[in-house]
C-alpha cells in the first residue's frame, strides 16, 4: 500500500516540526543542570540549600518557560551561517512558543482556578456559603453611581450573581 503524495508531504512537514520541538525540549533539559549550578553559585554561594531551591523552581512550568525564553533569546542572537542554515532561528521560534505556552498555562491556571471551583460547585448543586454573593449588577449603570446620586434601582432590572470560593 502506497501512501498518497499529499499525505507523505504532510507527514514530512509534521516530522520536521516534531524534530525541532524535540530538539527544543532536549536543549532545555541539557541546559537545566549547568544553569542550576551557575545560579546557585551566584545567588547563595554559602547556602547549601540554594541548589535545591533553584532546581525546584526550574522544575516548574514557569521555570521551564523562563529557561526556554532565555535560550530562545540566545539562539535568535546567533548570526546565520551557511552550515547551520535557518536551524537556529527555527529552534529559537520553537523555544519562544514553548515559553509562551508554559507561562501562559501557569497564568491561565492562576486565573481560572477560582472559576473552576465555582463551576464545579454549581454543577454539583452545592449550596452557596453565606457571604459569597457578588454585588448586585445593574444593567443601565453601576450600583455605586446610583447610590451616590440617591437613585433607586428597579427590582426587575437587577441581576444577582452568586459565587462560592
């Protein structure tokens, strides 16, 4: 059975992308231990636990993202040479994308964690604890403005949003 020409071409492109992605991940892993030694030596030369602290940080998604970003900057600064071709630029791009996704995932988790709890509680039908009610939101103007101006809010136009932590 012969693979169609279009499928073969797509597989070649995907394999090339996978090779650069794999090279980027291996580059981050290979750089990690020397970077830990360097940072620990400068941050806490007299602190024996500094190496473990730096290693623990670089083991996180945020740490890996920062290492990938630094490596990407370094690769982007390398001038093009005939024997390397566009490989350094392509690897730098792959590392930039990895850095963005790693750090973006950390930020998204940080922002979405409370919302996940709220949605989970809502789906499970759990009652909302006392004191976890959002302020009333008025469709026409903010409630604070109406209170300052002494205007009353019509009851039928209020929207109540309940949230549990």
